[in-house]
C-alpha cells in the first residue's frame, strides 16, 4: 500500500481503495490524504485491483476505517476522511443536545445533609381526584369536501372532585352552563381541600419544620463571612422547598393530560394567576398537558405513571376492591360506568327527568352501543379460539358479561335503588 503515495505524486491524482463485502458494503482499505484535483477509485479482491468507474453505483454503503461510521455516498466518506481522527475522537465529539440526566436529591435527602432526619413522617398522604364532562355541541358542516371535518365542539359543563382528605371524602360535582363558573367553583372547593391538607402535613412534619426554622434564625444572626452566607442561602432554599412540598396538593386525573386539562386549560390557567406565582409552570407535550403546577396545586395524569395501553376500566379492575352490588354481571371488581356522551348536546338535556333510553348510549366513535361493548369483546375472543375461562381471565372478569339490554336494565335498576 505504500506504493500508492508514490503513484499519487507521480500522476497528481488521489487514489482510494475499497474492498467490497458480501453484504454490499464497501469497506475502505486506503483513504487518500492527498488533495489533488482528480481522484480514482479501486476495488481490491485477493491480489487483484479493479478500477471502479462509477463509485456511487459501486456500493450501497461506505464505511470509514478510522471510526467505523457508515456513509451512503462515497463523496461524503471522502469529505469525512480528511478530518477523521479515529474511533476515540469520534466518540468524544458526540453531542447530546438534550443534556444528560442528573439525579436531583429530594427535599428530605437535602435535609439529611444538614442533619435533619424526618423518618417515615415525610410521606404526603393526601390527594384529590377530578374528572370533567362536556357538552358535544354540534357544528355546521362546511360545503367544501375535506378528508376530515369537525362535527362537534367540546364545551365544559361539569367537574367532579373527590379526595381522601378528612372532611372531603364525599364526592362533589359542579354543573354550570358557563365553563368559567364551573372552574371558579372547582377552585373554591380545591382551596378548602388544599388548606386542610396543608394543615395536616404541617402537623405531621411539625418537628422537622420547627428544627429548620431554628436553623434559619440562627443562620440569620451569624456573621458575614462567606461560609456563613453560603449556609444562610442553603437554609433559606430548604425552607422554601419544604413549604412548597407541604402546601402543594396533587390533583390527579385519568387521561387528563390528553382530555381534561386541554378541555379546562382556557379557563383554568387565567384563574390560577400563574403569571404572578413564582413556582408556577406548565409542562406541555404537543397538545397534551403533562403537568400544571402552582404554589398550591399540581395537576397531573395518573396514566403517565401506568404501563402503556392501560384503560380506565382495566385500572379499576386491577386496583379497586370487590363490589357487592352485583352490577354488570354479578360480584366482581369495580368497573367504569356508562354515560350517553353523544346525547349531551346542550345544557337543557341535563334538565330532563327521564332516564336516557337504550339507544342514547350508542357511540358513533366506537360504532356500537357502549352497553354492548364488553359482551361484543367477549364474543370476539371466543371466535378467536379462546375458551370461556380464557376469555374471562383476559378481560379480568369472573362471569360472562351481560348483553346490552341486560346491562341497560341493570343500570336502570341501580339508579332506582340509589333514588330510594
């Protein structure tokens, strides 16, 4: 290979040598370092050299002998070879635009570093769950043809709240024709929940809070040297973060990042006055809201902490206790209820006294009556070759699902019992 340098100098041409592999990739045997105006390309096979007339048609890929990078064109490889510094240099120059993950110690790990131990009392036990419903307000269809067309608009009509906070365990629901009024009533109730949860947490962490307050006061009275100033800054930051931990109530939804939070964001964000809150932030991914946080609340989606494909019905069957009312086919895990979403086209529908009819539960989105969906899935599993026991196990059920009409009659019966 050393003779190629003399040939390049003699004929004033760059000489690059490839070796064509069985998989169609051209491995670079010799990359020319000369900078002459013309270039020739050779292919080595055993002890023979062959001229490559069309280098771009010669191979599907070209590899660099220095760093093993693959290129689809020979000219890209030639440009790279002039600056390549080998595998180690190539690795050291790789850039990670998003940065790298840094472990962020929790507030209690940071308290441990200054000598404050909280033990098991640090667990935040209180949270609130919320769910929204909307009116499917029909829209006028346009006359021009389109691949997709918006047929209705979701208008917020109600918010339901429930929590494990003492005094607020009973679920409440706010229904108003104006979405802004719904949000205001929701936040008024949330504020009462947040205040109670904060008081309970301050009582739970009273020793930790008192000890940290004493350390802050002592630091404020110390001297003005650099070491004292640094400790004052650390204690103040710990105090701020601990107060935020104690005061911030988690408001949890299911699939709220994709539906509930986008639905209420237009009214919720202004009411939260986030522009004046130093701890307020929003994490948004596309059209979904991953988190909305302020000094008092943190709106999050439980679905983000579950495995992919988890449905609300499946979540209830897995994590809730057995029910004893026999609804939906006998005793078994709690299940998601049925709601005639497409019937709710105006606020006036809520004033109706009669229970919705069987056909009101039909869903154009699912192309079936939602009361029949579980029975249809069961029958589909049977046609796929599963036994009844296997199908019930896959669906998380203990008995065969009711038919649509049976489910409807059972639902009507449960409603009558609740009224009595």
